[in-house]
């Protein structure tokens, strides 16, 4: 029997997707501002968003689940705030190595929602999902995303110069990590 993931914080619900999420899922994935730095997963049609959502839902019952993509909602109103998720890059004897990502509507920027969501997902990963190493990164221009990483206690691993092609220019990229023992030591 598999477990549907449902997490709560003071203000948020972070949960596995349902097909009923399609309309709001598409609105976010097709939003030019929210997806500015994530052109590789931006969708332009409801059909593309449905494929993305279906892929996330199909992963839920898998015994060796590799993709954990969650919807973030405001607890009181159930308003869709954004998305957070990760892909398992490696299953190792010490635990899973994952790559984390997140995005939200502009109207929810600078309210602490994403920091709250990332901290809760990290707690779940390290305490309940046998994760050993979390990796994430962003284009250096994406100051808000990097700030979330810093507020969540992640450790900068790299500054990549001219690493990413983005809107006709090469851009710098930063990379952050957090290991299970680092998280336990600091309990952000």
C-alpha cells in the first residue's frame, strides 16, 4: 500500500496532486512571470499541463518513486500558491540523492511561503523519506530563489560562470546543497 503525501505547516498544505488540480496547475505552469526562469517546464496548452500533471500523479503509487511533485496551497482558503518537488537522482546505501525545485505566482513572492514550504519538504525528506542529500540551484539573477536556499540553511557549493542559456544570453548559475547530518546538526 502506498502513501499519498500530505504535509502541513502553519499556513500551508503541501500535497500530492490530483487530476482535479488541472485548471490551476495549467494557470501556474503557463504564467510567464512565474515560469520566467523555468522555460523547460513551462506549458503553453492545457494538454501540455495535463501531461505534466499526469506524470506527477502516476508516480504516487510507485514502490521506487523517483518524482515527488507537490502542490502548495494556502491552508485557510485552499488557494493554489505554487509548486515544489524533486527528482531522485540516485538511490544509494546511505539514502536518496535528490534535486529540488520550486516556483510560485508573483503575488505570493516575498511572503515567506516558499521558505516555509522548502523547510517542511526538507523535514519530510530527511525524517520520513530516507533522503541523504538535497541539491538545488538557480540562475544567479533569480535572487529570490537563491534567498530561499540561504534562509533554509542550504550551503553554497558552486558559482558557475556562463553556465545556462536563457533568453538569448549566457547566464551565471549557483548551486546549493544540504546533507542529512548538516540538517540534523542545525535543524532549520
